[in-house]
C-alpha cells in the first residue's frame, strides 16, 4: 500500500518540551510512523527553554492570524532523535518565548489556536497535502474545525481527514464564551456547542470531538469509560453520540530507551534470564536517596508521577504509613505537583528518614533507576487514560500495584499465586482500605522468592512496544475516507 502523508501537531514533544506522557507518545508515534515508511510532518512550538537546541532556519516566515491578533513566526527545523523526522518548530516569541509550556490562563487559547493554524500554514508553504491531520489533546483540537472552515477553500486539503487523540479528557481547554470573538470564531459560532455557549463557555476539546473524522484515545478501557458519567467529564453524551467514530488504541513504549539490558542510566544491566543486575540497581537507588544499604533484601516500593488528584495520592496517607510502621519496607518517590502532596511526601520522608526518599521535580536518569531498583511500583490512579510507567515497570521486572481503570486495566494482569500467572497487583475500589490490601498482598508475594521471580519473568515477557501498536494507527488512518 502507498505510504500515508501525516501531519502531527502537538504542544509537547520529547525530548524538546515535556510536561507529561503526551510528549512521549507524540514523539514515539512520529518516529514509528516514519519507520513504517510514511511521510511525517511534526509541528510544535519553539519554547524559550528550547533556544539552545541546534536549529536549521527554513527561511519561512508565517503571519498567524487569530481573530484580530496577528503574530509573526518563523519556521525552524530540528531533528527528532532516532528518526528521519524533521520537527517544524514555530518560533514566535510573543507566543512561546517564556520557559513555561503552559500559562494556565486565557492566553493559552491564543497560543494554541495559533499553533494549530501554523500546522496548516506549514503544509501550505511546503505544498504538503496530508492524508491525515492528527491533533493531540485540547491544545490542537480546533484542527478539525479549521479543516472544515478556515482552510476548506484550499484544494491542498481536499482529501485531508482529521483525527483527534484524547490523551486526557480531564483537560479540555475551556474558555469563556465571549472569547469566541477574540479568537475569530464568531462567523462559525453556529458550529460550536450551543448549549454550552449559552452556559457561558466553549471548549477546544469539545469542538474537536464534534468535527474530527475520527477520535482516538489511548486505551480500550478508557475509550469506554469516557462514554459514562464518572469519567466523561461532561462530554459523555457527545462521545456516546460519536461512538462509531471513537476507538481506543493503547500507547506503546520505546523499548530501545526503556530496556534494562542496555539502559545507559543504570549501574548494572539485566534481563528476564538473569535478574542479578537488578540488585545492583537497588543498591544504587538506596545510595541516591541516602537510605541504608546494609539490607538489600527488603522490598522497595517506587513511584514516579505528577502529584495530582488524578494519580490517587489521597489514598496514600491512610495506607502507606501503616505499612511503614509495621514492615521493613522502603519507599522512594520522584515527582512534583500540588503543594499538599509535595508537603505530605516531605513530611513522610522526615518521619521515616531511613525508609522513605522523596525527590521533588523530574529527573530522567533517576526515573530509570527507580524503575530498575524498585521491586514494586505504585500507581493507585483515580483514572488513567493509558499510563506508561506501569509498562516501563513490567519491562523492568518491577511489579506494578495499580487500580483497575483505563490503561492500567488493559496492561496489568492480576496475579494468580496458585497458577503463577499474571504480572501485577490490581485492586478495584478507590479507597485507602483497598490500597492497603494491595500493598499487603504485594509484600506477601515478595516474601515468596520463587513465585515473585516467576511473576517478574511473566512481566518482562510482555511486549508493549510501539512496533506492536503502530499498525492500529495505520489501520485507522487508512479507514478515514470511509468514515
């Protein structure tokens, strides 16, 4: 079959700018579509933090019009590592000149509407007629509307179809209804969600869901959950109405970057046939957090996460300290987020200085060391569209403790001790009691070395590589003309 022409547009792309898993997924998707032989354009902002990167100046200037605002931009190129993809970075200091990816105010509406228009403008300047305009999350969710309105006149896009991938429905890009005027959407106001306009707001995400040729999200379970009230974030009715155009495609992981047999961030390597190197990683992890290394046989519970309510950390105070008082257990966590959670983990570290280590912020090498040096990995999420860390954990023989939701339900198989099957500990109720029970079960398994080793090997044999997942995107893209 002929290769596809695909334009991806996103607010984040690893390794250039990252606030969460969105950046990893977009980079991996672009890379593996390229490896599959497709022609890929990837468009993102050039943030202030990216200024030191090597760029090639294309000589292409853009004038981006968002309502009555005009922004001057320059298109610069940089290479996406391990691929032939040249990333089109939109250099517009008035929009993206600061260090922060997101401002968290109404200016973000202009910043990302302009980015979305820039993707179309780049295609026009390069004469690139995409088969697929692929928007990611709310930031670029106006792309389907623009395709049907602002750029409908251009025959370059006559055969272009749109896909909106929902990475996290909790973030929708909601703005006051009066901003439709400032954003230049008044002549298309009848195409927006009328009831919500009457209620005083409109949403980028909602608009994308209305007009995308197809909508994808990042796990099978999450694609069904968001059609219900508990996880639908107010959009469940619209998603049910578009259910025939909604598909769940689980994320993959980069098995070259996340490989305990070759990971450059680790002091020792290991694989499923010989896990002895994992003990050396454990020792290095203890040293990094200043924990005593005399006894490496104690279970280590690791966590790498944004510290937000979504991740289920409100369950921890009534569960984890009970075990830390009662058991010889170590807990290490890397992350940042809401002050209340950061303060809590600082307190936990001060209360259990020989058992708990907390590193505020993000550190890529340390995240790899936590995955390798821990025995267990904590993900008690309230909801989780897909999740990546549970898949990293499985690959590193670090058994995940997860709640049965979203992508966690799709990727972690409950352990059956009698049969020696499964890959992790799964609990159902969103409660501290359920989490405590899961933690107790995990420690009990750890104290059965032969069984624990068997489960570790089960986990490490699972294949969540992008090579296995990319075909689902190709199938979706090729079906778009029929939808």
